[in-house]
């Protein structure tokens, strides 16, 4: 398993995949050099960017989702209301 922060030799991984001869020729063509490990800092500290507190009920996304739920229900209720109002009573 390769570490995310430390440079490692990828030769074994390259060989395990079974690259073609054209891939090997490309490796010779694009080889830049070895990494100077003394120039890499030993510890890196990641600080995530500050984000404002998310308040769901104050966003327009919440209103849109609420309308996507309520509008079809209102249309369905209106359709049943119109149908029951315009329905003729069955004669016996």
C-alpha cells in the first residue's frame, strides 16, 4: 500500500500491471529524474477552509424542495375537488 505523503518507488506496481513495450518506451522518453527526499517536509498540516454555518430553513434550496413536495399535492387535491364538484349524482 502506498502512502499519500511520502514518495515511493512505483517500479513494482508498474511491473505488476504488465505494461506493453510501448509503455516501457514512453517511460524512457518521459523519465524526469529521482525525487530529492530531503526537500520534502516531513509533516504536513491540512487546515480545511472556513465555511459558514449551514441553516437549512433559511436557504432557497429548502423553499424549492418544499414547493416540489407541496405543489403536486395541491394539484391532486384540486383535481379531486373539481371531480367531486362536477360529478353528476347517480339516479336510482
